[in-house]
C-alpha cells in the first residue's frame, strides 16, 4: 500500500509487486552460494546416493507434482491444519515423484533400450542404413 500510494504505476508490475522482498532474498541466496563455495562437501559424500536419486527426480517432480496432488486429493490435506499437513503433503508429492521417476525414467528407459538396441544394431550393419 505504501508503494502504491507513492507510485501509482506500481500496478503495472502485477506479479512482480513482491520485488521489495524478493531482492533481499536473492541477495541472501547469492551470499549463501558464495559462502558455500568456500566449504568442502566431504560430509555430503555420505548422502551421495539419496541426493543423486532426488536430483534425478526433479524433472518428474516438475511434470507430475500437480497430478500427484490431484491424485492424493489435496483437499483432504486441508483438514490437517498447519505445518503437519503441509509437511505430509510435501513428502507425499516428493515421494510420489521419486517413485514415478524410478519407474518411468530408469526402468522404462532400460526396457526401451533393450527393445530398440537389436533393431538399431541390425540397421547399422546394413550398408546405407
């Protein structure tokens, strides 16, 4: 309201109206990246496998977070008020995305590769093919 009173054109920014809070957060994030760069990550080696699994599931999470939410019936989580419901929903969505990722990206890729490789090898052996 304070900014709008002084700068009436502010409404043109629409969803960028949080710039006053977003810029300090961005600056803190950059500061975090600079600070973390100086620290060794030997402690993270223990968590290498779960981190890789989660990192490998980010595209599936991007694609399927909304369908997973709808499948779980997100309205049911509204009955659980506060951080408990939000935390349960978060882990349900991330867990569902990891399961889908392992199924679709790992197993389906292996299955398709096994199915297609014989025909690709045969095609490569044919002159001009």
